[in-house]
C-alpha cells in the first residue's frame, strides 16, 4: 500500500490504516471493510474544503518531477531549450491527470459497480456496498480534482494543452484491448477487476512521488497528496476484493485472473512511450523520438520503484509464482 504517514491522518484513522497495512486487522472482509466504511467521514477528500488552486500556482516552478522522466539524464533533454523543457513537463502533468481520470472513470468505478451489482457472488453485504459506494464518490471527486488542476495549469500557463491531443493512456488501452477480446462475460468482468486492483494499489507510490517533490508546482503536489489519502484506503479495499474473489473462481478463471493481473501490472507501471512520443511532437523536440528510443530498456521503464502493496497482495493470494514479473528491479518491501 505504500508508506502510511501519520501527519496525513487524524490519530484514530492513522491507527486503523497502520493495522490494516501491517496485517494486524482481522483478515476477514467484514473487519477491514467495516473500519474503512466507518472512517469515511474523517478521511475522505470530498469531505474537506476545496483548495484555492490559483493561490498554489507559481509560474517559475515546473509542473512535473524531472526525477521520474525516463529520459531525465539524456543529452538531448539536458540540452533542450528551457521553454521547451517547461512545456514538456506541463504536458507530463496533463498526461498524468488524464491517466488518473480515465482510470477512475473507465476502470476503478466500473469494477466497484460490478461488485455492487452482484457480478461476483463471493462479494456481498451491506457494509461492502456502503464502502464501495463511498469509494465511487471518492473516485468522482478525484476526477474533479485532477480536472481542476489541469484547468488552472492551462489558464496560468496561457496555452491550451488539450487532453484530446494525447492518446489513450497505456494502461487504459491495454484494458480496452483485453476487454474487447473477451468472448465471455465473466472474462470481461475479471479483466476489469484485475486492472482496477492493480491501479488502486499501484497509484499510491506514483502519487507519493509527485506529492513529495518540493520543487514542483504546489497545486500538483497538494492534489496528489489529497488523492493519496483516499487511495491508501482504496488499496485495502481492492486487496480485500481480490483475496475474496480469487478462491471462489474455478481453475480456468483463476488462471485468467492472474494473466490479466500481470498484463495490468506491466501496463500500469511501464513508461507510456506512445504518450511521450506525442508530447515530443506537440512541443517540437526535433530529436525527441530518437531520445525515447535510446531510453527504452528493462531498468528504465518503471514509473515508480515501490511495489510493496502489489507484491504483498500476490503473496497473500498465493499466486506470486504465477505472475511472470521481474521483481528484482523494483522495491518489494517497506
């Protein structure tokens, strides 16, 4: 789930999250879900005052951390004109916000909706439905938060930076491809659940990287920090759903779920070179595509290094050996 930070939560909720994160809470679905549902009014971003975004924007700061650019130390990037570097970083945060929005709207909320509608017989109960409905409200608010962050960026940078100039994010493209290739309803449902599981657990470290960078726009770090508060809880919810559903599947369905989870993990954590190529074209970086080709490689493609939550989930499910992922190049323990 990532590292839980005491300063981001009130004392009672902090203790609950640490207990869940460390496995100290009763492992049954109801114990975890009951705590998370009961604490929603204290931790949900939607329950808090909205940020005054324009007050948090400083034009002389970059919009996105250079530390996670796949080409951050390439000679072409280092020699690039400062105005173009700034535009690339602005496009990067627009792309990040768009990826977040598309994931919430097309993967996470649909997965929660499937559970509430009774698609998975192993998942039921009033407390679960309450918890998932709260999470869906959270996700809608996250969409609004990231839309607003992009809007204020466009306004104060004085350029359009339109979302529709960018391709669909890699994770969403792969989900759509797999979903459309499914012959059976159960396959489509498990595909969406697998992709939502990875996204809900994986987004925390990505958000933390942006939230904790002191050099970027305060509006973007603040948006990421508020979003991360909710996602620590959503991570616990997603893990419980996966752990409850998997044993109820037959062997064919279990293999399908683990294959889908592997595809989701690979797509979610890989640098989206298709989007980067489009950004280089939009900014007019003459050697941009050649630079990206130079940077492709197994140790340069991961967006973040902390895979602890995902690794722990697969271990607890007993499927770690079935997920053909190279864990050697990432962090898997807090």
